[in-house]
């Protein structure tokens, strides 16, 4: 990574633009990351709102009649959430999105306590929230701890 960084520093702006455009052509994730960095990184609150709206749409499609299908859909939603968390790299975004995921998961009415897979999925997200909270300032930790206590 350090060698890449040094090489990028020595490149001209036109060369950097060409490299970025080539990266964007190859993978969907590269395009999504570039879109986040260019258009959404400056306003994390709007980014959080848009991801929560996307999550809400996905939660409407969860088939709650069978636990197996619900687990598959929840894993899919979690993959989407984790992708957006990776793009932002901010602890506050991680906490907000994971807390929203957990709250929505509880609202589904699935037997979280009786199904070990659902229980583990839920508890792992709570662990991730607490871990992310550890890196925040004390005032923010207090604010988010009130949010998490309801989960």
C-alpha cells in the first residue's frame, strides 16, 4: 500500500483521473465507493438517512412465515449494511446503521430468542455497536448508549 501511495503521489492529475476511471469500469463496488466519496461523504447524516430508507425497503420484503427464508433475507440486508459501513469508515455511521438494523429485526416479530442463528446474528450486531462506541468521545458514547439500551 505504501508503494502505491508513493506512486500515486508522483502521478499527474490526468493520470490519476484515468486510473480512477479504469477502476470504476471494473467492479460495481468500486463505482459505489467512488459515488460515496464524491457525492455523499460530505454529508454523513444524509447518507445514513438514505441507507436506512434502503434498509426499510428490504425489511418490507422479509418473508416472516418461515424462519429459514427470513434468515437468508436478513443476511442479505446485513451484507448491504456492512458494505455501506465500510464505505463511510465512521463509527457514528456504523452505530446508527447497526442500531437501525437491530431495531428493525426486533420489529419483525421473529423468534429471535428461540432461534440460535437469529439470536447470534442479533447479538453479534450489538457487540459491534458496543465496540464502535468504545472509539467515540464520552458524550457521544452516552448519547448512543441510550439508543442501544432500548435494543
